[in-house]
C-alpha cells in the first residue's frame, strides 16, 4: 500500500483569524460594507482637508508675495527719492523764488563779479556774457601779462577763470550770490592758447544744500574744441 507524504510546508500551522472577526462579518455583512464606506469617507475627508490646506497655503504664499512685492516697490521708490539730486531743476534757495521768477541777468552776474572777488582776479579782465539756470559763459581777454614763457596763456590764469566761472554759474542756479568756497579744483590742459580770447563755459552738474559740482570748458576763440577742461566742487556757506 502506497503512503502519501505531505510536503513540509503544507504541515505548517496556519495563522488563525482574529477571534470573532470572521463571525462578525459573516453575521453582519452590512457592517463590513459600513466599515469600508467609513474608511473611504475618512480617506476622502483627509484628501479634501489636505487640498484645502494646500489651497490656503498657496493663497497665503501669494498674499505674502504680493505684500513683499508691494513693500519692495515702495522701498525702491523711497530709495529713488533719497538718491535724487537735492535740487533737480536748480530751484532757488529755501525762502526765495525760482530763477525764472527772479530773472538773474548778465548785469547781476557782472555785479557779483565786481563785488565779491579779489582785485587780482578782477585784473584778469573777465566779463560775463551769458547766464541761464546753472550755466554761465565768461570771456577771458588775451593779455601779454597772462602769458608764460613761450608765449602761451598761463595755466594759473585759466584755472582762476574756471574757478570764477563756477561761482557765477552757482549764483545763476540759486538766483543770487551766497558765500561759498572752493573744495576741489582739477584741470587738464590739452593744447596751448596764444594771442586769442578764451570762452569759459561753466555748467552746474549737481546743486545740493551744502555742495555744488560743476564742469568747465575753456575754448579759444575760433576753435571747435576746448583747449582745457576743469571740474570743481564748492561748499555753500549760506
């Protein structure tokens, strides 16, 4: 008689179901359905809550981004206002009218030149020919007394003319002369000037409450390019 021997794995003990589990669902199939439905509902509610949370976070992030952008724009606007020139259109000093109202004239400028400079500067023979807001054009006449060895006009005379023209241009920008003093004066000489008058043109590039900056070109009569250029910084004392 043949004996059948079962494989070893078929003889292993099988895990028993939890006590009452099978009986519970056998006796009440609806309970199993309800449990499944409850689990599905809980999962759906959890998913909806996560979606709502994500939406709220996204909305909050957008609001924060909008607020940050608005704040940045305001900061940039304030920064631009802080870094803007103190007097953009060369307005007159506080408490006075603007240049357009006052009408600072060539006669006024020559009066400033005659009343506020040392005698040796007046001896240069400088004459104001044109003024407008923040600009002035002076003529420096040729004189043998201003020539250095070799016959060209001395650099000292040209620098004095540039310095003087700056005072007139600042006075035109402020519509009146105020006490001021040179802080910095630099010049470059590109070609000699001999035997001709010099047009000295000064332009205020920035006018603040306490400092003024100007560029000056010195061009011989009949020339198409300047023979010298200068840059000045002035402290305003009044």
